[in-house]
C-alpha cells in the first residue's frame, strides 16, 4: 500500500510538472507570436471566422507597420462582426433571461446599427433612432409583431449592409419627445414593460448598461417620499423587512422609473398569452387612463391599498436621488439637471454617467478578450479605453479594436 501511495504521489508531481511546462509553453508561444499570428488572433476575436488570405496579408502589413488598430478595423469589415459577434453581444440585453438564444429584434438591430455607423453609443438610451431592414420582400416593420426582424434572421441577411437608420418616431408613430432609443423599442417593451409595474425596465437597464444591480446600489439614506403605494411598509407585519430590504432600492428606483409612467406593453392575455402580438403604448397629451384619471398608466396604481399613504404618481416627473449619497460615485453628468419629465431625459441621465462608459468598455473587453479584466495592467487598459471612448465621440468600434489589439498576444 505504501508503494502505491508513493507511486501516486510521484505521478501527481509528474502531471503537475507537465501542466506547468505546458502552461509555460503556451505563454511563451503567445509572447513570441509573430505579426501574422497576431493578425489572425485579432480577426478570430472580432469576426469569429477565419480571414481570407488577402485580409490576413493586409492585416499583417498593418502590424508590421506598427498600426495594429488599422488591422483590427480591417477585421471588423467582415460581415460576421455584425451578424454574429455584435448580435450575440447585444441579444442578452433584450430579454430577462439574458440569453443569446433570442430572435433578432428592433433593440438588437438598433444597437448593431449604432455601432456600425459610429454613432455616439449613448444615443442608445435616449435617441430618436431605430434600425430596420432595407432588403426587398421583407415584411414591413410592425408595432404588433417581430416578423420584420425574424424574416431578416431566417434569410440570414447581412446586417452590415441591410440595416437602415430611421427616426424611431417616423417608423413607430411614437412622438419624438417620447422616444428613448432602445428603451422604447418594441423588444424592450415586450421584455420589461409587460405587466408588472415598469420597474423591471429600470433594473435591467442598470444591469445591461451600467453593469450594476439594485442590491449593491440600495441606499437607505435617501428620502422615501417617492416610494409608491404598492410597497408595504411592514411586509408580513415586520417593518424591518421594508427598512432593510425594500427601502434602499425603491427610494432611488421609484422616482427614476416614474419617467415611464405613460408607457405600457399591451396584449390580449386570452388569445395571445405569450404576448407575441402585443405593442408598446404611450398615453399622449390629452389621453386619460380610466383608472388613474390622468395620463399615468393604471399599473402605477397596482396594489395601491398596500400602503395608501405612499406616493401617488400623477405625471412622468423623475428625479435622481442617487446624485447624492453613496451612488454619487456613478459619476453623474454635472451639466445635466438630475431631473425632468419623461423617458428621454431619464435615459440621457443614465447614458451620460461615467459608469455607463465604463460598463461599455468592460463588456467589450470581456467579449473580445474572452475574460474579465483581472490585474493591474488590465485595469489600466480599461481606464485608457474609457478615455479613448470619450475622445472618439463614444464610437464603440474603437473600443472593440483597442480590446482586440490589447489581447492579440493571448
């Protein structure tokens, strides 16, 4: 038995040694990668498909000329960067399950188009902008279904060439001042404004575009005056639950998502239980909800008997209580007022924060480098790319290129 144990220990040491030697070999191999290998790695990371010989030659020449960014932009000329890399990058933001296995939709297509056309990525959360397909034979865009985009996907149309920018208001009929980029897309409405109280939209916008969530952001030092009536102050008869688990999130969230109080996703629950044929609705000036007696959607009065003394929503006025306190570190834009009316200005508040820019850079880095930033060098690179994003008018292709160059030796 003793001999067996010794033999196993020797084998274990051999395997560990072999693994160490193998890892050292891979590190050495990566550090010794020549321009052609680096070019191929950049192309693989950005396009996900092998480059043509001509493209690889051109990228190798760029790297030999110490112009690695030019090589990266050549890789992004491949249509797979848009139809595969960006589609998979964006799709999880469009559904609560955060899965990549969801159909192409107006949310995804719009973000891809914004990136392709080098539009300020911040417009994603407040612009009057939408991208549709321009190929002949496609079913027209509809406010009540996703057929237009499903056909684009079924036909494997090239998103690099087929997407066309339009004013969202001209395509959907939504008033221009009521548009807020992808936040007022049909896909976002179906995922986050369906049923409920509209709070899901705010939470998933934090997750997807500020890389944060309500739990770490909760702040019990903020005033509770805008927490709605549906939130019991003594859940299960225990006020400590409200004070410790509910207060900190709702004190900041409820005054912000009040900006969406005129919006809803409507569908027929009996004939269309999966809500595939629902549509985003918006109560324009002069509209009156029969429950609230104002433009405010009735969902903002759900369970209003839970705490009748709570806040009663009468309009779409929003205020950012997180500009003070612990969440001031999000880096709010001091040139903005920190409050206003409607979804557009609230989306701008989020998009112009320092944390929004940092989130975009970190997501791109992880997508291209296939890992999270993990050491001092990575964090310095993130800081550099944040500054570069600002200097380059928030064009996200620049961030993809810089990430690919940084990780081309891995």
